C-alpha cells in the first residue's frame, strides 16, 4: 500500500541540493488538506517547478495515487543538475515516476504545454538576497530570491500563466516578505482568483501557501468595478477570506 506522502528516510540527498524543510512540509501539508479537491480535479498533467530533493512531487504523486482513474503525467524541473539526479532517486525509492528535466523554471515547455498543465506546485527561491545571487549554481539557487524575494517568483508566475490549463491550479509557497497579498492582487488583474490555504509560522519565518486558479468572471467584475469606482475597488479583494469562510478548501 503506497505511502500518503514521501518518507523522509527514502528521500535522496546531495550536499548541493536543498533537503526537505519547513517550507517543503507546509506545501505538502497544503496538498494533503486539499486532497479531496485534487482527486475530484482529475489532473492529467502535474508539474513541480524547482523540485530539489523530489520530496514534493513524490508526495503529490502518492497523494493522488489511486484517487484518479487515469494516472497523471508528472513533470519536475530544476536548474540544479544535482537536484535532477536526487529527485529521480527519490521518486524511484517510492515507486513513482516523473519526467525530470534540468532547465530554468520551465524553459522549453511553455509552447509544448501551453494551457495544458492542471496542477503546478512550487516552493520557489523566496529569500530576499542580493540580485547577483539569483540563479547561482548549486544549492544557493534553491533560496536566493533577489529583492523582496520576488525576482524568481515573478518569473514563475509569468510561466505559470502560460502553462496552466483552463482548470489549472497553482500551489506556491511564499514568505511574508514576498508581500503575498500584493501577489494575489497582481494575479487577479491577470484573471486569476487566489486563496491563502495554509499559513504557518516557524522560529525563522512566516510561510503561506497560495492557491491560484483562472477566474475570468472575477476579472470582468474587477474591470467593471474599476471603471466605476477606480483603484479603491482593490479594497474589496481579500485573499485571506479562506479563514472567514471556515475550513472550506475548494475553489
């Protein structure tokens, strides 16, 4: 019987690859909390951007497991070649498979998988750092996020906008310093609804997992509101409304 999530003891490692930590765990916990919706979602293509050790993509495959009648295609990418090898080993140790590719974000996939990916999961480099650390070789690439930790996050959101199918969902880990509410507002302008579905504070940081999905009707409503009342219409958008509605995780 398959495990519900990847087992730490079976996760491969390398000195230049980021090991599973609090941010990895909060992302997997968010997926577990949303597992009923994920099963009903029936995804055909799932992708992890920045797979690192492979803990998250393996957990996603195990969470879905036999919940979907037709097994999904899993794709994992990482700019770090050592992470590609480690992810393959982690998947194999759990009896899972994914196409693991050494690339920057999803370079090479935007056209081939345009509007085709049903689930994207990403624990991005979100730590505020000097810009010259962004995209460095080795393990630094796993956390160096540039100014406000947003340099790589903003690039990933652009790629996700191209890759996500009409029913696509994006799960992303953010840090308070990344200004998650601002992220949600910016994505709303592009036609995406969002909800912060899990928040966790550790000794070192405050983490949020945001779920994004396409919401054309919502965009139209915002456009109409701005035509009538101007920029103040943004005040009506609250990505934290998840808590106001209780523990309802479906979109």
